[in-house]
């Protein structure tokens, strides 16, 4: 597996995931069928099939972790851990939902395990200072502002918002990742968008405008 990761460009903008934007449609369906075929080939012994999946999803997974832990090296490590878990769980894979939803469910479990370990270390050994990259330009400052605002949201609301707006999972996929009802995902996403807009309203009008646009075109 390669290790060439790039930090997500812009914390307040949507980024496509895998080979196409989620939300149904022929392109997303075709990508899902291709992923299923690659998983079947990998299970049958094709390392090339796994390499293709890795190349397609390494950057979206890195973005998933980077937005939550804010540290490049740690995000890379958790991304690698997720692919290791995929290898170990491959023979249990069944194409009932999308591959991407299955993959992000694994990533979410990896993230929760990391948080439990971090909480344990903080309780018994003390916490090292949080890593902060220097704010060298306005773009990075905006990213840090949005990250701080996201941190003030309810934990589940925050995860739903990130999975929808940044990882661009569908409502059904988010429900599968979090084990929630689709209607719950919809209502909590609306609540999260409203709360984030209120937090940002005084200091980030451009980000608020972007959130309004996303609400009008979910």
C-alpha cells in the first residue's frame, strides 16, 4: 500500500468520494458494482483488485480521519489501520449495502477505538498538548475556525454532518454506518446544519452561505 496522502483542500467545501458523488444515480451505482467486483476478485486472491480499491479510497479515508483528529501523521496511521481491517474482514464482506458504507463503518470503528485509547492515556498518563499546525494563511485559518465550530456540536450530529457534507455519503449509507434510522439522520443533519450556522454566523459569513446552499440542495 502506498502512503502518499494530501490534506483535504478546504474544510468548508464538499469533496467527492471514491469515483463519484453519492446520492444514487447511474454513476454511483456503477461505481458500487465495480467495488463489489473488486472485492470479489480480492477475496479470490487478486492483489491488484485490492490495490485499485486502495487507490480509490485512500484519500477519502484520509480526509475522514484528518477532519476528526486534525493531525496528518495520525490520520495516515488510522487510514492504514482501516485498510488492514478491510483485509482481515474481507471474507466476511457481503454486498448488501454499498462497499463505501461498509468501508466507512470500519473507519468509524477504528476512530472510536482510537478515541477510547486516547481517553485511557489521558486519564492515566496525562495528555500531551494537542498538535496545531501554524495558521499560515486565511484558508488554513478558516479550516481551523470551522473545525472549532464543529467541535461545539453534539457528537452524533457532528458525525452525521461530516459524513454527509464531506464524505458525501447518502442518508441510507450514514444510517448504516451509525446504526440509526434514516429519518433520524435527516432530522439530526438539519439540526447540525442549523447549529453550525449559528456558531459561524458572526465570524464566517462565507461558510454560512455555503451551508445554506447545501440545505437547499441536499
